[in-house]
C-alpha cells in the first residue's frame, strides 16, 4: 500500500524493541512512524472491553503483554503520546499534525 502512495495506519501491540526495529527496516527512511501510546496498565485494563486482561490475570491467557510477558518501551519513538496528559482527541490531533507536517515537508 505504501508503494502505491497510500498512508497506512496499523495499530497493534509490539512489545519488543527488536520487532519494532525490524518493522522499521522494511521501509525507506521517513516511511515508518512509530507512535508510542503511553498509557498506564491500570487504564488499559479498565478499557479492555474484551476482558483479555482479566483472563490473563486468571492464568487463562499465557504470555500476555504487561501481565506475564514483558513490554519494552520505545527508546525514541517518532511520536510519544502520554495518555495521562492527553485526551483521545488531543492524541489523534498530535498524530494528524505530525503526518501532515511530514507530508508538507516532503513537498518543499
């Protein structure tokens, strides 16, 4: 999709730095933007509509990120969203602004 000139947003938990570095290496410079949604585990659990954290804490799901499997925070993400300070709307605006600025810089 990127080769076709599309902007592609992919949201997933990527707990290990090595995996994120490998993903970035698949793209040309400037084509990959790492967004760190920095939210406390308690908030993430509270928002879990599927009950996955509850199941992980009960031992029903193994190797669950943040429970019995580690999470390695990014050392230098392109965007760091501190969800203790930002609303969802503000966080989305930060991402949109970053992408817009990156696109405009590429046209200069």
